[in-house]
């Protein structure tokens, strides 16, 4: 059986923020929270902590650690996620600089090292 291929598909380049591409009004905040949560989860994974041990270290309940591990971030603010990173002996820096002319609007970036 031969399948007919659809006419040429249209491909649209992403903006670099999937939440903006999907039309979320709070796309920058969601992207920032996601990057912070990724950094937290990476550290916790490297340390091979159970959720119970991570909860004790972070001062959270185990269900909150589970939510964090599964990127359910509705109950977390950007500030809270940054505070959790400092509890894991990480410095969090906020850098404010002039935006390049090539960007249509200012943006928020989180860089993890």
C-alpha cells in the first residue's frame, strides 16, 4: 500500500522559549522557573538524594520535592526556586544589562554552571 505524502509541511523556527511559542502570557516566568527547576533537579540527582532526604535538606515536604522532580511548578515562585538553590550551596546571580538591538523585547535568561 502506498501512502500519499502531504504537500510540503510548513516549518516554523521556534523563538527559544517554548512557552512563548505556545502563546502563554507568562512565558518568560515559566521559562525561568523551568531552568531553575532543571538546575535543582540536576544537583539533587548528582547527589543521589531520596525525595525524603532532599525534602529535609531543602526544608520542604516530600510532596513538594516530588512536584519539583516532575516539573509541576505551579506552587513555586522564581524567588523560592532561587532560595532552594542557595540551600544547595549555589550562588544565584541576577544580571541586568542593556538588551541588544537584535532583540525585539527584553528577555530573562537563567544560566546554570
